[in-house]
């Protein structure tokens, strides 16, 4: 379910009510007063926010790619870089965010460029670890388009490292995964040079 369908945000009322009750209880358990003015609507707001953050569970990335798949005799690199994403770490449910760079080399099939960015969002809008996010994006594109190769590089900041634990404010985590022709160092190097440019 796309919560931005037709530019209207639509939330499951029953789920919102159930989640809001739980968030109200959490506020009480933390020593807050959920009935004070500033917090009166917080449980409902958080319930809606979490549904938005987690909408990726109800979306099919391969259907998204297939919805704009075309036959084209093009066998050079297609890169969509600097795709902003936001996700929640599954260990502390704190945000991690950054940029994804995705490339594939078509094998008779291409997809709409916006669909690549949407696939990143589908997997980011789930509880995640960066390593799995990287691999899921790669596998989805490989399975749907059957290209000659796919590569995904993600650079992200993790608030679970910045707000708690080691509290390293400027650390960046980089992950990569690739298939097919990107196993060749020369092809990977071309991709890396293009995303740096």
C-alpha cells in the first residue's frame, strides 16, 4: 500500500488506534504524562509515522520494476546515483540515512529510471541493516531485469552510532554488492569513477 497514493496520505484506522495505545503506554512507562498538552496527539502521530516508515513491507519491488520494463538494445552502463534514502536500524529503531548509487548493464530489458529509486525506497522503508538493504536492492534488479550485471553502493550515517554507543558523529558506513560483469575490476572501477564525478 503506497501511503502517498493519489497524493493523499491514507492510514489504516484500526492499526493506527492499536499502535497509538501502545505508544501512549510507552510514554507512561518512560515517566512522561501522555495527557499533557504537548503529548496529547503524539501517540497517534507516531503511529502514523511508523506506518509511513514501514510501508515497504506492503510493496513489491519486482512489480514496480516490471511496471515500466521495455525492450531496448542497449548494453552500456545505466547509473542512477545519489538516491537519498532514510531507513530505521532494526537493532535500535533509530534512523540511518544517506545515498544509494545503483547501476546495471541491460540484457535487452531496461526499466524506468524512477523505478530504481522506488526500489531503494521499498527496501529502505523496512526495519533494516545496511548490508541487507544493499543486497536486497541488487537481487531485486537482478531477478527482475536479468541484466548482464548490477552493482549497488550505499553510503550512510547511522544515528545508533552517533546518538548512543560510541557516539562517533562523522562516521560514514559504505557497503557494496554486485553481480555479473561488475565482478570484473575494470567495470567496477568505471562505475566508481562515474559516481565520484
